[in-house]
C-alpha cells in the first residue's frame, strides 16, 4: 500500500507541475488561435495542450533522469524490463491518456488494479514492461 500511496502523491505533484505551464500556454495562445469560440473546441484545445506537455515532461524526465520530479521527491524509481525510447514514449502517452480520458476514470480503474494485484504496476507499466519501486 505504501508504493500505491507514494505513486498517487507523485502523480499529483507531476500533474500540478504540468498543469501550470499548460494553462499558461493555453492562455497565451487564446488570442492567436482563431475558430475556438465554441466551448467544446476551447476545452479540446486545452486538453490537447495538457496531454502534449504531460507526454513531453514525462518522456524527458524518465529518459534523462529515469524519474519524474514527483517520483524523485517521493523516492520512487521506474524500472524497465527493456528500457528504450519507444517504451518510454509509449508509457508516457498511455499515462497521459489514462489520467485525462473520461475524466480520469481510466486512472481509477488502474488504481483498483494496482490495489488488487500489484501496487508497483499500473496499466501503462503492464503494457511496456515497467514497474515503479521504492529506491
């Protein structure tokens, strides 16, 4: 249960780190992008910007430092069966989609899977062959 809670806290930290720049970028770009008067299109633009920044952040941090800031702060590490650029990118993409799609319901499902089976492995970990351990 300790790994699960640390992962949850790390996700909250990383989410906050990514949310601020994505919000600011969306605010700066609002005057430059025309055709977004529709509220759904505005939401879609913000969603896309967040996912893109989250993927870039997660990919860069895990490729260069093997951890995101949240995981590093909570003394967690990502361990791959086969660490390569494609696996890191796929993991970052699936993680970004799972925390945002259907208002995070995929993350809730992933959390249930972690609690029931293995707190070191979430959906994106099962797909790419990675796990998150305490340092």
